[in-house]
């Protein structure tokens, strides 16, 4: 990330630190928000090195992130399950309108395809420009599902209602974006897993952002591990996909400044 760090340091009007060490990162262009998290982390590191503290909005401005979505910034700042309001005519960063604590016992099985990449940069911008506008009826349905079904279900820890709402939202979004990603899911390998889950009556699955990463929710760590092991046996390396069990994070990034 050297070139990007130099750009961020210039935006902050600060000298670039003599060295930056990247120990681990989210896979790039996988649909998991790696670009925003990397940009915010670099901005925080550079500012912290010089004794400056910036809030998430300042970090986003310095790193040029948050123009399309406010979720990555809010995740860096506070974590949890987040909903932003999207863009209006003069929106700079889509505002956060809802946050819920993620249930401690719920888990997510991630379905990864390291051989594929989701859309990003100029290709992502071109895809958005080529897509038809979402109908008012569909937008209203998605808003209702999010605000009146999904969020209340999450607050009440109603796993079945939550996963059913996720499934309906994902199906609608997948159909809307299908022309830009050659189907409801961008990776055929991940699609095979998700289609199998649907055929076997599973709810609460879908694609993260532009993919290729897919996901499916579980109501406990034990159930998630059993499901992940089953999927590994059925698909796994021979199909070019891998599986991991993760939990939600209900806190923001930890920034430590040491002597």
C-alpha cells in the first residue's frame, strides 16, 4: 500500500512515516470492504505517528473513502450491524440511520473464491452507470423489509425471521444487479454453493457486496462449524472455494499508539 499511503500523507499534509508494516489484511476485491478499512487504517496510522487524532469522518476524507457507502466508515468507528440511508443529491457520505448489536452467539460462514474478484474502481462505477434505476415498488419493498422486518428481528434475536428477510433482500438485489455481474452471484463457484443451500431449504444466505464472497448465517458456533465442515466435504478445494466461520464485531477499530 505504499503509493496509497503517500497519497493519504499528502492529504493530511504530514510527512510519510519512515516505515509502515502491514501484518495482515482483508482479501482485496472480495466484497468485504477491504479498500475502506485499509484506507482508514493507513490514515489512522499516519496521523497517530505524528501525534494527531482524527475521527472516522476525518480519516475517510483523508483516504478518499465513503463516497458510495457509509457502512465501512461506521464499521471502523463503532462496529455492529449497520444500515445507511444511501445517497441523495448532495450527499457526501451516506448517513448511518440504524445500528444494532450483533448477537454474540450468531455466526457467519463465509464462502470464498480466491480465483475471482468483485467489481471495483472504474469497473464498479461503470456498472452502476449502466444499471437501470430501481423501481419505486422494489425500493419500497426493500426499505420495508429492512426497517420493519430485519431490524426488529435482529433486536428480538428472532433468527428465523431475520434470515428470511435477508434472503428476500438478497434475492431482489441479486436480480437487480445480475446484468452487471453475469447472474445473481458474481462467482459461479460460490453460486453453486448458494444454490445448493437454497435447494436444501436454508435461509439467510447471499453475496457480500459485488462478491465473490458469499455468506450464510448460523444461530450458534457449533451449528456454523457443522455446516462449514459439510460444505467443505461437498465442495471445498476441488471446486475452488473455501469456508471460514466468523463472528460479528460490536466495537470499532482498536488504534494503539506505543512509544
